C-alpha cells in the first residue's frame, strides 16, 4: 500500500482558523467541565460569581437565588436570579453567547470574573450536552426582556432564538439565567452546596437561597454593609513586560514619552519619568511611536531600575479581620477565632493582599487534619487543593510552635480550621478551571507571615487554656485538702475551723486558681466575655 | 467616602471582545510558559513536533536541527530547521502569527499538533518577553522566502516586518524558525535535552541534532523507514454529543437523513442508518435541516442504541513492538526488553491504541523506583507525572505478580524501565500544556492490560533467571562431589574412576543444569544470543 504524498500546497489548503468557541467546546476541561459533577458546580459558580460582581459594582446588597432541579437522570435545570443592575438589552445576547467577551479583562481591579469566559462557557457546555439554548430574563428597571440564545460555535457569535419584551410596573431590576445541562448532583466536600456555603462565608453581605434536589437551604445576610468598591488602577512599571510596553508605546494617545510614562503607569510622576528617560538616554519629548526596538529595551530596563513605591492598593477589596472572624465563627462554631489582614504587597507589578483566620475548639472535630478553606477574590476554591500555594503555605508553617502537632510536609492536626483569602487584581490561577493559585515567592511569603501572626495569637489562647486546665486540676487537689489542713491549723492557732476554711478558700481564689464557674480564660468569643476573663 | 454607583448602561459600555492572543498572552501558563525553564522546553517542543508532523505527512525521513544559544543571562536564541515540505508563502505568516490557526483541529487523525496554538504560542511568548519578531525561512522547492513576523495581539493577526525572496538553485525544501526569548537552560530530567532524547527514542526514523549551550548531541536515525501514514476518519456515532449533532445537521450538504448518517459518520451503512431512523421514529428522507430539537434528541439516543463496530483504526500510527523494543533497549542498555502493542480501542468515540515496553537488568540501576517514560502520539511527556493516567496505570498494576517488589500506591522497585505510548486521534490532555493524559476508564483499562501482558512475559524471564541462578549454585555443589562419588562407585562397579566422572558430568548436563559458559537463559538481547541459549 503506497502512501499518498502530501505536498506543501495541499497542506496549505487545510490551514484554517479555529473559533475560540470551537476550541473551548473541544477543550472544555480547561474551563472546568471535565466531568458531570464538576460541570454542575462550575455552572452554578460562574453564574453566582457574576451576580455578586454585578451587585457590588452597582452598590446593591446581593440577593441571589439558585435552583438546581433534576429533570432526568444526569440532566439538570440550573437557574440563578439576582437583584443586580441587569444587563442592557443590546448586550444581553453577547454577554452570554460569545466567548472572550466581557468587561473585566482590560482593567486592573479586583473582581471575581476576569476574561468573559465563565458564563458563556457554561452556555456552551449546556448547549453541547443538551442542545438547548440559554434563557435570559433581564431588566435595568425599564422594560423586561426575555431572550433565548444559542452560540454559533463556528463563528463564536450569539444567535437569538426568541425575544419577548414586557412592561415592568414594579421597576424590577436584575438578571435570571436558566440553562439545561448534563450534570451529576452530589453533596459533600466538593459540591454545589459546599460552594455556596463557603461563598456565603466569604461574602457575608450576600443573601443566598439554594433550592436543590434535596431541599431548600438559606444562607442569611450576616452584615448589612457592602465593602468599599475597589478602584481601577494603571499598570505598575515593575510588572510590565517588554512586548506589552512596545504595544503601549504604539497605541498611546500621549504626544511624548514624558506624558506616556506619567499617564499610562501608576506611581510615575514627572520627576520619576524624567529619571527613567535619562537612564534610558531618551529625550522626554520623543514621540512614543518613534521609539525604536533598541530604545524600548533601554526604556524597559530603566523602568525596572528606578526606585518606585508599590502600586496603589485601593484596587483591592479585602474582607477585613472583623468579617473574616464572623464568617469563620459562624461556619465552624469554634470557641476561639482570630483573623489577620496583612498590608497589601506586590507580585509581578500586581497588588495583592493576604488575609487569614484561624478557628479553634468548640464544635470543630479533634480527629485528623485541620480543615482548610481557600478563597481567591472572595470565591471558594474546592479542587486541586494540593497544588495550591494556600495549602503549601500551611504545610510549610511550623505549627508545633503554636501548640499543634504536625508531621513534616502535612497539615497540622487537631481542633483547627484555617481560612486563607487571596485578594488581587489578577489571580494567577494554575489553570483556567480557577481552582488553585500558583506559587509565586511573594505570595507564599505573605501567606506564611499571615499564618504566623495568627498562629502566635492563637497559641497564647491555646497555651493559656492548657495552663488553666492544669491549674484547675491543682486547685481541685488543694481544695480536697482544705478541711484537713483547717483542722490542723485549728489546733495550732485556736481559730475556728470554719473561718480557717473560708480564709484558705480566699487564698486559693486570689492565687488565680479560679473556681469552675468563672474559670474561662481570655477567649474573644461572646460567651467567655460574659462569664468574665 | 461615597462610592460612585455604576449603572447597567455604564457596565455595558465596558463590555468588549478579548482577542484570543490577548487571552493567551495574559494566561501564558495555559500554554506551558509558567516559568523560564519550561518556556524554553515548550518552544523547542512545539517547533520540533511541527517539524516531525510535516515531514511525516510529506513522507520525508525527518532531519531536524535544533540550536539553543544563550545570548545574555535569561535570554536565548532558539532555532530549528527541518527538511520537510515547507510552507507556501501566502500562509507562512498566518501559521506563526495567528493563534488558533492550523490544519489539524477539524480532522480526526493522529498527529502531534492539534489546534494551531503551539508554534504561534511560542512566537507570542518570545515577542512578549523580548519584543523581537520571529524569523522564518521556508521553501517548498521553488524560491526561498525569508520573513520576519510579529503578532498584532489586539487583533490576533500576523504583521510582516520584512520579506526577502531568493533563488533556490539546489531546490532546498523545509522550514527554519528562529526566535529570541526569555528562558533558562538546565539539563536533567525535565530539560530540552531530555525532551529530545525521548523524542528520538519514540521516533527512531528521525535524525535529530542538538546544538546546546553545553555542546553538540546527535541522535542518529535507528531505522530508515517511516511508519504508515495515518488516515483521516469521520466521527463515530457513539462519540458525538447532542450539540455537535445539531450543528452537523444544520451544516451538512446531505439532502436527507439517510445520506447524512451514512456520509458523515464512520461505521454507519445503509442498514444501520435505516435502523437508527426507525428507532428515532424519523423518516429516512427527511431533510436534515428540518429535524427539530426534540427529533434531534431522539436521533441522538437512537445513535447510541444501535449496535456498531468500533471506528476504523487506520487513523492511528502506533510504533509497533519492534520499534518500541529497539528504542527502549538503545536508551536503557537493558539486558531484556519486551514490548506489547494492544489492539485499538475506543473512548468517547475516539479510537486509541496503547503500547508499552518493559526493560530489565543490564545497565539499569537497581536502586529505587522503576524509570517511567510516557508518550502521547510519539511526544514525550515530561511534567505532571503523578496526575497522568500512565502513572496511575503503572501504580495500579500488581508488580509483585511479576517478581518485582512494590509498596501499595507506588511504582515498582528494581532494575526496571517502563515505556507507555498513548496513540489517538485526540489526546485528552489534562491541560493545554499537554503534559498529562486524563484518566478515562477505557484508557486506564487498556494500559493495565498492556502492562500485564508485558509483565507476564518479563516475569518468565526474571523467574527463569532466578531459577538458573539457583540451579547454578546446586550444580556447583554437585560438581564438587563428583570425584568423591566416582571414587565410591569405582569400588562398587569396578568401572574406571575417570569414566565414571565423565558419565556423571554428562548426567549433570542432561539434567538441564548447564555449565557457566552456556548457562544463560532465554534472553532476547544480542549478547545472550552470542553466548548461546
């Protein structure tokens, strides 16, 4: 059998562009759809994340309803509804029917979504597995629009299947999304319910109602105030790569280098800009477009050499120690919780901030490893635990210093829960499934510092508790001997035995060995405050 | 500080399309560029994979040269050159300057490249980190074209920076690619050199010359024949999802369902097509475009219900047991090698085929775990070993049955090397970095069957060797006593002692306890053949 030889001309005829929708349809595991269980979680996650982002940007306390209904084995209806600002009719189909279409890719600002792939990816997957369009109902407060949309996969464009428009006398605003999809529903550590539970923990200003195959679960709003809205920032010179700098030079509207440097970057004032130009041996009034390739290289080097303060950090929206503490206490019913919010830091020019909280005792189980809750930009991470810098930072922290046992390379043991929150304008996920954070040295360092700080505070409590326990034992022993001692003393001093007992008991109290009823130590939980420290 | 409230209209204005080049520039870790070391390996890999694919399609024995030259710390020039068919001038810039542009996405046929992301991704990364264009020199045998190309990232389109055309009196054909990139060069288990070494092992018909920072290494051609060219196939009904079926129905040129089913799928003849239509309660002469959504669902279900033979497997190009054995023996210098090529099988409608080879003894180290070589479509996999179904299949095989020690959940121990090759029209990589194969049950099963088959063959040799060793010991003991025994027999039989010794030695030989010189057992390596079995 002779093989037919293929010529360069024939090979050339086979060359074609692949639409990004075709690409992700075939590579759906990249978006988190590698199996039916994860697919269902991913769909809920994408819709809920978008709802929370939209509400926060419009400064509305989020009210999110989630329905997951089994309509046949392995097939589900998923519907989410929010009270956000809604999406204007002209963009509604695009936002859900075109991949890589969104508002968050080209800006530096902390948000859950990033690249306009999440919700449209969910529509793509549900369409692939059931052939059904997505149903969208939205209003910005004017008329209500209801459309059904499919994705034209070959073109990566939305196709509107139906469109209804209705009056909106109650001025409802928000968005409802409904898809039918292949999926599998489970409960447990990696599940829709666990995702929502942890989302509620890290977004205590949101109310989330879940109507699942096994009944209804409500996550009530714990606080009535939204965190401040993060601001958008310009890129920091330290984080800009040469290829991007070249592109910025060719597209800027600035007339000269001085203007380019001061207006397109954060933390570059006139003085610094002049210094950069001088280091690069370039005229400050040179036109950006005229900067040659060699000059760009010099400019890039100079930008790394000048001394600059870190990027502004109001682009970040950390939860804060109070919310973290409340979230974790509510969830774990622990007896002691401590939280630490680190000052912002920078990796590759991207501002980021680490928060952590530790919970101890109470209803936490004493068996096995500590529980770990991982969050990135207020979103729970449920998969790929071992590949994530959060886990690595916990493992590399020496918990024996903080009175917990730990085998090398393992999580600590005991009645302990650990929450870590990574907040940044850009989360370096290890894959598009958004389940693990990459191990940058700066991130690792900040996480370990946060854990150590919280660990030290927790250790004081834990040690105090151990000590109190010992004292209590000693006290009980001593009290047992008070009557005997009093009897001996009575003979020596002629004092009344009863008086002596009272005196001895007073001494025991003063010595700090407290009685059972007021014997609680320095807890920060309300119960211990009430009973006195 | 009052937050400015963002309206739905303002949010809508921020919505924009993201080009696929922008997306992968920001998410370069998805393509294998998460650090400078891996970036350098990935670039070499993408160019070499493309070169091998092109040569094989044009039925040319591949001759590939690779240059990696350090030009400043962390900056490298990477150049590859092949003797393939070349790329026609009109497509040259597109093939390297546009992401998701290629010949292999829309067909079902085994090849290394798949989606037109590899080489253009390398150009994107080198441009981002050094700002330099890619230099391409190509000829299809006519004039030689030399162009320099950058990627317009905002548009995902190539931009030709320079173009030279030259006469080609020697009718050279092939392609040279040269980029300048950030990178780090190391040697060891995950390195450019190791990638090329393993590529040579699995592609013994290719000659590869590597000019690296530490000198020149040549991998000679071991065989002078190309494996047969795999054929392109149609999708198999069992592997088609409902969304894709819907799309096929709306774009087919077939006039009716009968024609659609027989011409667009493999293994569907007229009889089967009629059976599918009957099951789905659809008229065979119904126009494909008129099939409603409900009818599509019925059609899809019926397609899964009819009995079909597996897809054709001439779309696969396995290496075969002979090449596998030779490749692994050459690489490991083991004393015994066995290879198994399984018959083709199917996962999700995709034909695939598993091959494995085991090497034992010789220069393999006896310390620690067995060495594992993983391949997908003849490409070595160097990263993410533990996440890969290849590793999982080895770990789940009970090697104690084959005379190797093994702790549970671990690789076997001893003088053993294991090679696994996964060949398919579509490799289910766990991520776009193409370093690990997803764990589909069908794939796992086939891998374990291959390992068991090879394991049984190897065990015969290993046990024989152990037994021979024992017999040798016994024989030596017996021989020691022959003179003494002969003396006793001499007294009893009056035979001459010398004759008796000769008789006894004859018996020892007949009994299968061979002398040291010809004592080797059934090895298949040349040395043992020389010394006689």
